[in-house]
């Protein structure tokens, strides 16, 4: 097992602990544990590249750990604080945009989703969840900013798919 896999797995282990902390009204402990787990999302990629050992499961495991961490925390917040179903619906919808776009754009065995863009996405989703954990009164503003970033990302991505499709149709051999 690689060090990167240990970092990734720590997010899956942290998720139920964060949920327990939220329901135990230990919001600051949940906040700091969520922050530490979010940092492992950044570090596991660096660790994987540094080790120069590629695996076929690494990216899938990383994505699964992200989903478990974010979804369980959002659902716990929504259940605990009743008023945050909008948060749950908004962030779950935003988080589903990325994998769905990746699946739709799968061409010739490759995803056209850029890794840098998913890091930008995480840079807005994680802090948004964190401010909801501690009950920051301006959290809805950050949620709006995160939504606008995701919307601009989706528009850019659709443009990218259109340009890739039009390039392929212009270079395709014609059947006569």
C-alpha cells in the first residue's frame, strides 16, 4: 500500500467521525477534522506523483474518498440543522456535475476533465462545507460564490466539449 493510499483512506475513516462530532455538538472538532481530511485530498496527489508508482485504482479511490467525506458531512449537517436542505441539494448537485460530465465526455478511453479544474472545484466546495459546520452566518454567500464558480466551470467545459467535437468532425475521413 502506498502512502498516497493511506492519505486517501484517511478521508473515508474521518467521515463517520465527523458525522459523530456534528451530532455531538462538537462543531469545532468536526471543523478541524474536516479541514485535515481536505488537506489529505491535496497531499495524496503529490504523494502519488512523488512515489512514481502509478495504480489503476488510485484516481477512483481518491474520487470515492472525496464523495464519502463531502456527502456524509453534508447529509449530517442537513439532518442536524433542519434548515440546510438547500445546502445539501446544492452541493450534492454541484458535486454530481463533475462525474456526470466526465462520463458523458469519455472518448476513446480517456476523460477530458482537467485535473486543475477539479482542484479549483475542491477549493470552493471544502471551505463551503467547513463554514456550514461552524455555523458561520454568512455561509450562504460562500455557497453562492461556489455555485457561480461551478456554473462558470460547467459553461467552460461544455465549450471545450463542443470544440473537441467540431474538431473531430472536420478531421474525420469521408465515406464515399
